[in-house]
C-alpha cells in the first residue's frame, strides 16, 4: 500500500489493527473471569464515610458512576435500598447489577474511594477530602446452598425512606435482617411487599455470607505469600479522584489516568481490565507458592 501510495487502504489497515488489538485485549480479560462466582450478578453497596454532607454527595457521585458503567454495558440496575443524606447525597445504598460477568467485572471495585476537590458546600471554597466505601459481592445462585440458622437472625421491619411514593411512608414494608453471629446487617426496602423485601434481604445475606467465606479461604491461602506482607489493608483507599488535576489514581496497581470526567461517567474499563489481569498474576503466584 505504501509503494502504491494507497493512503485510504493504509488508513483502513491501521483501523483494522487497532480494532483487532482492542478485541484481543477484551477477549484476554474475559478469559480471566473464570472464578467461582464471576459470571453471577452482583450486589453493590456504597456507604459514605466521615465528612457529613460532602461524603454523602461523594457517595451519590459513585452511585451514578456505577449506574452509568452498568448502563453502557447494557446491564440491569435494581435499587435494593437507599438512605438519603440530611442535606444532599446519600448515606448508603445497595444496587443489584444484573448481567453476564457482572460480579467478575465489579469485584475489583471493593474498597475505599477518596475524593479530593474544592467543596461546593463550603462557602470559603476550601479543599476537602471525602471518603466512601464500596463493597461488591455475588448474587448467590439458588443452586448454591448457604445455610442460615433461623435462630441466628433478627428481623426488624420499618417504614421505607427515600423514593417509593406514599405507600412507602404508610406501611412497615422495609425489612432489616441482622445475622447475630457475624454482625452482618442487610436491608431491603424497594419492594412494596414486606414478604418480598424479606426474601430479597435473605438473598443478600446469603450472598454476603458466601463472600465472607470466600474471603476467609483466600486469606488463608495467601497468608504465607511474601508479597502479602504489609498489605493486609489492601481494600483501604484503593483509588483517589482528584478534581483539580483531572486525575484518578488506583493505588493497587499505580495506574493514573487524566480523564476524571469520563471515569465518573462510567468509563472504568482501563482500571477494571488492568486490575483483573493483576489479580490473575497474583493468583498464579499463590498457586506456585503452595
């Protein structure tokens, strides 16, 4: 093409190479999503940290980021529960993300997310640092048997808050289940029926118990690996979002991207793909060290 001066053909070939390169990278990452629950749907919880209104606003920004991410992948998003902030934002929320490999993609997002910006709620326009935690765990398949002893749980009902119309404010349809042995607390309030909310909360509890067991088993396998020494708080402050510099840094893999707006709009693939590959590398190291 160069010899014949076929510039259009050269451009077409370059575009084809870019497409094939991107497609190959995508397939490579997908091949790594072979964990026990990677193909499952996912529950995603967001909780605002210390900082009042500023952190509640940040939690809501994260919720929008993941909603947009799921929307771009044509995944379904179902609101399970939501607690609004006193002035703005949300104190906490739980979503069910439905789609093939939803948990496999999202599991790398578990941890503390830090935001650095000039606060829109501060009349003195000072810089604020806010924290919100994200926790992702798989929706338990009905075929997976997770026993929950009825005597180990406490069930409370209350009136739902947030969106839901008049019905949510007039009936005690929301359900909170406490798993006494572990202290786990789950809430469901999106359904109008108390029974449906109870069933949904039980499903979430079973999923969280499964995730806790998986984490315990993984921790035991990894405790002898040298690379794990000093990283017991791996989930703490996994990523920093800096408004002033238009910069987002994932501290686990030292990856920095200067496209804050796109990331907050759900463009997470650069991070998730790199993290999934990094996790696979560490998994292979674990296997070799056993």
